[in-house]
């Protein structure tokens, strides 16, 4: 006696087939898959947060800070280095710790004296790298950098000095350069700069020399008077030309 199998409900085969091919509930219930997906999500979120932080930092830096770059070819470069070398009185324990210069460079200055001797002075300057100084109640970040390229005429490497401060304190740059120029002018009082040909222009040759009294120059009889007379005549001719 044969028995007839019970009829299969419509759609049962399709449901069985769909439940057997890559079931999501089975994947999410797998701890390995769930842990890997969680780590991937955390990594993507960390990368996205890092990009947002970098973009936000660049935007804040562009809006809140102002930078000024001075190259070595500029006349203000040695003035700024001399100004940075000044010893400033302490302005508090925290300010002194922040503005303390740890990297120094040395510059040797030699200048001849009137008696034939040469005076040597060793000047300490802020070295290459980043420093922090305080001026007129504001903090400045100083970055002295040496470039890889060099000047073809002199062979010296290019250098830059970058000053950075808050945009609200941008007015201190003018006061800073004024003080640096006043310091340089005071150091060059009663001195005569010596220039040498450098390419298509003139460049300072060593330190400015102190003026030598005319009476200390030993010349033959009548030579000093003739030289002085020529100088007076030349000056008078220049005044006549300018008046004409």
C-alpha cells in the first residue's frame, strides 16, 4: 500500500533557499565577524576624526596666526639675530621657562684696532630650530631654518627667519623692527662701514671700523694738509653742483 507525501506549501522552497545563502543573522552572531567589523568601523572613525582635526587646525592657524619671513639677503636679518641675542630680564617663572633658548650658534667678529692689534668678539646667537620669545606682552615663535640650496655667488646656504604670533598682536612687528634697528644703529655709532664688491652690488666687509683720529696718522710733512684740502674741495664742489 503506497502512501502519498504531504504537499509542500507554496514558497517554502524559496524561503529555504534564501535562508541558506549568506544569512546576515548568522554573520552578525559570529563574534569574529562582529569584532572585525567593529574594529574596521573604529579605524574609519579615527581616520575621519584625524582628517577633521588636521583641517580644523590648519583653518585655525590661518585665521588666528600671522607669520613674517625674513631671508638672509635682507638687511634686517643680522639686526634680528642681534636683537634675539639680547639678555632680557625674567618675566615670571613660566615665561622664563618658555622663552629659554637651548640651541645656540656662535659668530666670531674681528675688528682691527688703531694700534695694529685685532679685537676678537664671540657673539652667541639663537641656533637653527624653533624658539619662543616674549616681546611687548606677546609671545612670538621664532623658526630659524637653513635651506638646502645655496647662493651661487657667495656659496652660502640660504637661511630664513620666520616670526609667528597671534593675529591680534600683529602690530608688534613694527615695534620689534624699530627696536632692532635702533640697537644696530647704536652699535654702529662712531664707526665707518667697509664695503666690498659682491656680484652686482656692495656688501659689508667685516665689522664697521672705529674712526681713527687724523692726528694719529703718521704721514710726510704736508701730505695730511693736502688730503684734507682735497676732501674740503670735493665736498664744496658737490654742494655747488647740488645748488646748481
